[in-house]
C-alpha cells in the first residue's frame, strides 16, 4: 500500500475558481480502481494552504493516476490560476497497517 501525504499553497484569490476543479479531482481520483482514499483539505487558519492525503493499493496504481485525464486537467487548472507553491508531497510504502481506534 502507498500513502501520499503533503501540502502545497494555492493563491487565496484563485480558490473560488479552483474549488470546482478540486471537487472534480477528488471525485474522479476516488473512482479509480487503485485508489483507496483521496482527499484535499484546506487549513482553516491559513487560506490557500492545502493538505493532501491519499491511499493507493500500489505504486503502479499511483503512476496510472499521474497519467489520468483528471490529473492532467488538475495540473492545468493550477497553472492557469496562479500556480502552486511551497509544495511538500511525498509517497510512502506501508508495510504495516494497524487500526488505532
């Protein structure tokens, strides 16, 4: 299993234009066969700071995601709306998963 965690910054003045793209990206990513979970969240106290959490069945599934139409559409939307900065996103291969609830 692959976990992707990270954050990046979008320009706050473009957030309203990007929200439909964020919703589309989340919906389409979660419908991919190799996706277990895909979600963005915005820091409540820091407009434009986006956090990303993803869970994929395999690295191959994540690589397929990077080639998807919705991923390319997302990258284009970001580019047209001020870009993303302070990007810190990494993938981790998980060897143990334990429920902590």
